[in-house]
C-alpha cells in the first residue's frame, strides 16, 4: 500500500554540544559568525543558541541546561543517549535536522513516525507542536528529520540577524528504493538531499553551508 505524502520543508539544522558555550564557539570558529541567544526549554532540560541560514531556515545549537530540572520524558535529539553524550565530549556535531509541516497530524501515516507522540511546546512567544520519538532518539539516527508544526505567525527567524550564511544542501547515504529514502520522498524532502551513492540505506548526515569563507561542510 502506497503511503500518502505529508507536505514538509526544511526548518532547521540541529547541532548538539556538551555545553552551550562550547557549541556557540564551535559554530563561530567554523562559519565565521556567532550564533545569538535563543532560550531555555524547561520541560526538556535544554537551552539553545540560533543562527540564521537565510529565509526561514536556521541552525540551532542545543545542549543540556546544567541549571535545568531533569525532564519527565527523555530529552529530544538523542541528548540522553550515552553514546551521543560520549561523542559530544569530543566536540560539537550535527545531530539531525527538523522539517516543518502545516499538518503534523498526518505524520503517523508514515511508518517511520507511527510511534511518535506529538506534544505542545513553547519558548517565550514561540508555540509549536513537536513529534517526539518514545525514547527521545533521532529518527533514523539523525538522517530522518524530526517534524514540527509552528503555531501562530511567530517563527525563530523573524528576529534573527542576517548571518551572511546560507543553507545549500544535506548529504546522506540513501540507497535508491531504501526505506529511509522512500520516507524522505513521501515527505517531499528528497530535493534537499544529495547522496554519494553508497549502497547503505543511510550512514551519517552532513550539511553544506555557504559562508563568506566559502562552502563549509558541517
């Protein structure tokens, strides 16, 4: 049975860090511009900084908030995963990406997201619905996006300064006809991804960003 597509587009990239200062410094050194303060997520025990990547696309650096209370649910973006925590001890890294949709209720039509729990979230004036995996892990080890539906007319990029950096593409090893590639296609996101042609269904994720210094692979 063919899966009905759900309309999505790129919202933002997610870089994890052991600490927010370390993550902000990493992005500043790599891209040549510093991210700006975002805020805290009290019910997730995390906080972030943000960087515009042009239009309504941005980059989020996220870390566990040392001053926050432990959340009732697993933290998002695999931040409670012991292996991910160990990896972040070696330095910040691109964890995953987030796609936005105007109708997150249709997400469960996709097998890869059937077990997700859609919950209301907020930070300051921002309101959104977010599809959480039961264990807090990134779908497809980060190759598949998390999915968000923004509520109202407020978006993080509305107040972000122009960084002179622009998103170009995502790179992932998606085998033709593989399950992850089929899911990406069903979401209408396949034009965003380029593949090196690996026979593996998915191995790793990288983002290409245009900066005043040239193209940078994250």
